[in-house]
């Protein structure tokens, strides 16, 4: 019983660290301009189709919009090539893609999209700081 608990704990920790390493590597890819590869890796990880990626926003968008997701053609659009390297924007829009795959009518809330993106960036920052992540 006691031994069982310990091994469970180790497995859980190991899974958590692997997940954090995955999240950090996605952020690294985006920062290095390998955004398409990051989206491919994310899609594989979550078992969904790879979203399309396009530079230039659809017409009629507000000036301040950096990115958007169109569920009809499963396309993530970003304002310009600088935004392609913004992990927060890419991951936020990927979350909408993920939610659409899970439930066609539901894009997920903005709040959850932000939290999803933040989790990846925090993983990247703590890996960079050399911590194994216990916060
Ligand atoms: Zn959004």
C-alpha cells in the first residue's frame, strides 16, 4: 500500500515534468520562428488536425487584433510576421482550434484561452530558469 503510493507519486511527477518539457519546447519553437512545426507538434499531442496558418487578418477586424481563429476553415490568422513569433498569441488561438475540435459549436472562453497560453509560457520560463518546476 505504502509502496504503491510512492510509485504513483513518482509516475505523476514524471508525467508532469514531461508535460512541462513539451510545453517549453513549443514556446521555444514559436520564439524561433518555427511556428508551423509548433502547431504540427501541438496537433499531434492533442490528437487534432493541424490548423492552417496565415499572415494577414481577415477584413473587418479591429486594428488592435493580433490574431484570430476561424473555425470554418480551421485557420489561425496573425497580424504580421512578428506576431508569428509571439507564443502567447499563437497558443491562445490554438486553444480555440482545440476547443472547436472537441465541440464544433464551442470555441472556449477568452479567459481559458489566455490561461492555456500562460501555462506554456510559464513552463518555458521555469525550464529556462533551470528549475524542474514545482510551483
Ligand atoms: Zn480568443
